[in-house]
C-alpha cells in the first residue's frame, strides 16, 4: 500500500487544491446509489480514508451519522467538525470500530492506494467486519481498461486564495504487469502574507482494477456486486471511463 504519510505534507494544501471539487454533488449522487440499493434515508456510515472530512460532513448534513477514519494525523487536524461526525485515526486495512453500519464508503479512489493484493484484502475485510448482512459497500477506483487506453498524462494544477498560492505538476509512470501507476507530484507554494516560498515532492502509487478483479475480491469477503458505473454519470464502464463506482452488498 502507498505510504499514507505522503498526505502529511499534502494536508496543508489539500482543501485549496480540491476546492473546485463538487463534494455536495458527489455525495448526492452516492446517496442516490445507496438508497436505490436499500440504504435507509437516515443511516449510519463508516468512511475509510476520510481526508479532511469533506464528504463526511456533506453526508452528515443530509442526516447520516458518520464515523470517518483517516490514517494521516495532519489531515485529521484539518478536518471540519460536525456534531454527527466522529473522526478516528486508523488504517483502512486494519481498523475496527466495534459496531456495524448501514454502509461503508471509500471515496476519491482510496481503494486504488491499496496496491498489493493483501492490502486490498485487508480493505475488504475491514468493510465486511463493519457491515451486517445486507449492508452496503461503495467505492470508486481507477478502471484498468481506461488507464490502458487513455494513458496517464502530465498535468499542472494551480490554485490560490487570499493567503496562499500553490502549483502542482504531476507526471506518471506505469508498471503494466502490476496494474500500478506512480504519480510524481512537484509542488510549490508562496505565502501571500509572509512571502515565504516552499516546495516539496511526493509520489502517489496507485492501483487500477478490472471489474473481474473487484468481483473476485468481493466474493472472497462475502460481497455481491450490485452495480458498477461511471462515477457521477451512470454510464456503462468503458475504455474512456477512468473512475468507476462499485456498489456491493454484504451476503
């Protein structure tokens, strides 16, 4: 698994980098998927890899009780508070909360950070341990047919607010025999308050999955695949579908 400590430095800039992400729209779409699969309108959710709590708070704003698990302490330090969200520091492969939930969620490609088969199995076992029969598991992953067809591209992202400017350049390398893409980030920032400039580099190692692989891992841990579709569009997964959403049900 990718060392989640890479997010310790990233945490300082995470919300600024992703401020344009439609978190509310994503949560609305996800809840529609879960409700269609039988989740209660006011349910309990375990989120694995919660980051700074963007999705957790959006879920709580819609009436759900959320336990949000995140391995990076700096990310948790940035997390926004909500009376219906409880944050825990923990690893998705091993954390045990001691209760069952209506749904377990893992968003923004968190499962793709689990690069080795045993890491993936640990993730599925954690989800299984926190769901009763009929409980739902939902997540999005990088989809292998699209990664092979579209190929990772070099990209640059720049953001700023009243206090900070940041630029991030990304380049990627592939390991085809392991279904791995390593994304190397070069980041630079400048404080508008002090003028201090900083820079750092990070490598994020990501795994992409076929539908067959997901079905196999699911079956090992007593899950059936309810549906799979392009995240946020409902389109059938294809060679142009980089992010695919899976809804699974605990048997």
